């Protein structure tokens, strides 16, 4: 597989594609030997034997190839046939969404505080707890409390989070072989532009809690889900 992987890295240079490897050799010295011998030209993480990465992603056999799209959603948890074609499709979709290389082309907007007296032209680039990191026009970053922004901006940021895999609540990943996963289903956004395979946990105060296959839990506003998903969730109560 190494020659094919090297060619992928070379063929997709300058496009929104990143190849990441996870090495599970018991000894780190073997990792260094493998990198030199196979001329690995992509980033490879050392996870050790049965390390946290393997457990987090529930890898049960080797090699396992996963494809993750530009929004961070696992599109394929295990793929072999049609790999090249699916990579090209996902890369093209990422480019259509404004991605260049491994950088997102910023979309700026005017953010206002809740008093309406202050405004700033910036791009939301990250969420840190209850704070939002904004990238200003001059390239500097500022961090503001979400509650200090206008209601309209808060609603916008909730939408952005949904399209970008919502707000992730860090919870311990399940060990391989834990609870069965037959309860998983595909949930879709009301806009039709986002899908996630997850297991329904609960619906409280207008928020739907879902568990993804990687063990992470996300919360999504009920109204952001498709009509079909909303009805399905009501039926579970």
C-alpha cells in the first residue's frame, strides 16, 4: 500500500487532502525503521500496541482506512473498493465549499454585541468552552464570550456548529467490544447539507444529544434536524 499512499500525497498536493497514518508497532524503533524503509511522506502518529487512537476509533483490524470529510465527519469507517474515486469526490466537495489545500477560505461577517453598540468584522474560527475565537481582518484573533454577542450572532454560530459537526462534548471513548452499535442511524440537517451517523441518547430542552461512532457526543438543536428526524425523535419518547 505504501507506493499508492505516496502517490496520493503527491497527486493531491495543493488540494484539500491530508493523509494521516497511525502506527501500532510495539517498539518505537520499528516505527523509525518503517518510515525510512517505505519512504513515508505523510504524517504518521505512533499509537503503540492498542493505544488510545485505535480505541477511540474502534479499529478492530489492520489495515483500516477511514475517510473523513472537510467538516470532520467520518464518511467511511472502513473502505477498500472505490477508494480513489471516493477520495476525489470528497476533495471536490471540499473545494466546492471553499477549501484550498488544508486551509479554509474565511467567510467574514459583522458580529455585534448584545447591546448593539459594538461591532466587528471577523470570521468565527473556533469555540473554546463558552467563548468564540474570532479572526479579525488584520489577521489578529480575539476571544469573546458567546453570551455577549447578539441573539442573531448566537443563532448563526449554532448553525455553523451544526454544519461543522456541532458542539462536541468530550466524553470518554468506548472501548472496542463495548455496547453493540446496531442502534445507530443517519441524522440529517434541515438544510440537507449535513449528515451524521449516530445513536440517539436523549432530547432535553430543545436539544438532541447524539453519540457518534467514534464515541463522541454532540448536541444539536431539534429545529436544525430534518422533519423526518424530528418526528423519529418524538416517536422515541
